[in-house]
């Protein structure tokens, strides 16, 4: 009965939010914007949709992509930079500004200025990252015969680079003196590239490593988690590179960001190729969760309750709740890429009387900056995406205490092999905690559990992962 009332409340909340969004959109489009600007905006949207239709292949473009595109268009006026551009375009059209439009422009400029202030953007990001910290729960004990999975969401962690991509394992230089690379003849008027510069940019072993973006801490953290438990499997989910032209003979999978991440983890951090699997279509958190689950199920990988999700701290709550709905149980959230530290009041609740780092307020926090606009835009984008996921029914704000209680009960061994564990979601049978947990190992309180028992093999059951196997073998 309680579950039914909760679902009805969530449904009513989603309906009311859709009504509010529709009314706000109707007011902006028909009441606030000048007709001349509205006509130009509609024309630009039509040309944009036509351009997208002719330039982007329809393969893999499903209803989810259409909804996401429409949501991006609807939420465009609520993003700081987009809002500022729209306001400037209204003024540049020379249309007469009535009182309503004037007030909207003033409010929009105030919001844009607020997002440019470090103190405001820091606060917005701080609240999101604190929610990500709250998602961290104790890891349950590893189930016998299961493989710990590290789901690495790597979108935006690497940059396209000049050097050719090598497959995993990477090619090794031949014995003896390396051959002198030949550089192509440059066009007339262009300064030729030196042989040494060409070697450093493109030729192993002096070739530069994969270039990392400012959100690449996820890669380092995933490698650290793997070193803590070498028997785990890293599943890398990242989208295909649209900013990189495909060379002759290349496929989109070879040119994907997931492949670059695999190369970096192997060459620079020493993660074995056999310990990684790739998803080349991780364009969103929801898509990544669905693809990772399908990859594990198709390969009959028994992961039990050991699913560690690594993503940015600001997106950790949405990631945790999305994976929980897709997989049916609570994943192990491991946030990284922090921009802020929790406030003093939250630190007192988290770790009272501990010597932890605190943020020091400065006078420059009240001066506009580009970095603050970037951080504030990211925070508002995350709030907007969370609202979109909630309206689509992809996340539900369930009580986190349930996850902690289940993890603790499995850790101390309250569930025996013959007992049916509690269900996190009665409507989802996969929400059950897997049966036959081990007794508590010595390192049960660490990030990932370990298994010391030898599992029995049954052809009808999922297969355990062999870290010494070659890629694609189980």
C-alpha cells in the first residue's frame, strides 16, 4: 500500500512538472518573445533540424535521442550562456521591448551575472557534489563465483590527438635502431615539420600518450580501484568521436573515445587488455547503464552485487539512481573529479572534530570569471538533466538507508544460502540481493570485495571472469 501511494505521488509530481514546463514554454514563446525574433528562431530551428537530418546518420537514433534533443531545445533558455545569447539577439533585432520583455531581460541578465560569480557557481556545484558523497555506501560482500565490475563512464575524459591509435595490446618497436620516419611534403608556403617532431607526435616509443581532458580523474581512479582488486573487470563506456575524421579502413569503434581510454589505461597505467571491455555508445548515463547491462548479460558475466560506478562527483547521484533502476540493485558509487569541498556544517555531520580541508572565501569569489561561468553552467546542466531523467521515469528518489542496511546485512553474513534476501523494488525481481554470499573476508570494509572460494561451473549459469584470458574469451 505504501509503495502504491509513493508511485502515485511520483506520477502526479511528474505530471505537474510537465504542466509547469509547458506553461512556461508557452508563455515565453507566445507572450514574451517578439514576433520577429520568434519567427527567426523557428526558421533557425527548422534549418538546424534539416542540417542534422542530412549530416548525421540515422543508425542508432531512437526515441530516446529524439526526446533528448527536444529537451535540449526546451531547456535552452534556462542555461546561462544560451540565455545571454538569446537576450542579445532580442536586442540586436531592434524590436520594441515592452514591459514584460524588459523585465525578463533584466532577470535574465541578473541570472547570467550570478552564474559568473564564483561564490554562486561554487555553491551550486558544492550541493551537487555533496549529494554525490551521500551516495557512497558500504560495499556488500562479494558473492561466490562473481566478478567485481568497475563501470567507468568516460565521456569527455580524453581529447582527439594527432598520433595514430594503436590497438590493445599496443604495438612494440622492433629490435635495433628505429627506422627514420618519412614526413610528407608540406604544401607550398607551409613550414615543414621536423623528423623529430613527427617522431614525438606519432611514433612509439617516444609518442606522446593519450591527451587527457580536465575531467580525466575518472581514469586514474578506475585504475586505482582495479589495482585494489586485480580480479575485477573494467567496462569502459564512452561515445564515438564526432570531432575526428575516419581514415580509410577505420571503423567508428576504433576511433571511439572508449578505445582511447582503453589505450591510455593499458599503456600509461598498466591495466591489462584482458581486464577491459568497451561500450562505444555511451552518449548518456542512461544509455551507458543499459549498454553495460546488456554487455554483461550477453557475455554471461556473473557480477552478483559487485557493480562499482565511477563518474564525476556532480553527476554521481543521477548515475547512482539510474544504474539502480536499470540493474535493480544499489550500485557502489565512487565519485571523483571534485571541484569543491563540503561546507563546514556538512563536515561536522560527516566527520566531527576531524582535520579536514575547508574552503576559504576570498574577495575574488565576488568577481565575475570565465571559470565560474563554466562551473555554473555545468551545475545547471546537471540540475536540468536530473529533472529530465525524473520526468522520463529513469530515476526515482528512493531512501538511501535501504541500500546501506542491505550492504551491512550482507557484509556481516545475515543472509544464508537458503534464504531469500530482501527486495529493494518489489516490482523488479532483479532487485534481489544475489544468493550464497561468502563469509566476511578480512577486507570487507574496503571499496571492493574479494573472493577466495573456488566457484563451481554450471553451463546454465553465468560464467565467472578469468583475468588471464584474452579479450573476448570467457
